[in-house]
C-alpha cells in the first residue's frame, strides 16, 4: 500500500496518511483503521473538501468529525506494510 503521509501541521491529528482517487479518498488513522469516503455515500462536495484538506495537511480530522463522521463507504483495518510517498 502506498499513501501520502498526512502533514499534521497542527500536531494533534489521529490521521497518519491518505490516498486520493478520482471519486473517493482513503484515510488512514493511527490505530491502523482505514476509511474510504466516496462521492456516493459521503457526497462529492465533502470528498473534494477532504482531498483539499488532506493535501494541505491541516483540518482533515476536524472536518471528518464535524461533517461526515459515519458517512464512510468502507472501513477496514490495515495490516499491510504502508509505504509513504516522499514529497
């Protein structure tokens, strides 16, 4: 699995990584839970905002907690070794 490392500019996020796709975003948390947020269940506007926040490295966890919470398409636990893309 290859993901981008979340910059965590405010230093208190539980998000460690993300991977952006055309119509969804996968978000990896520090407990190794992996959530997929997609256009269908989460909504295109929310997914696009989450993509922006993920790349910015600030505000994604708060946005998820405030606006999308349980509106994810899929939840799993990642047991795979995760390679982070070096930007």
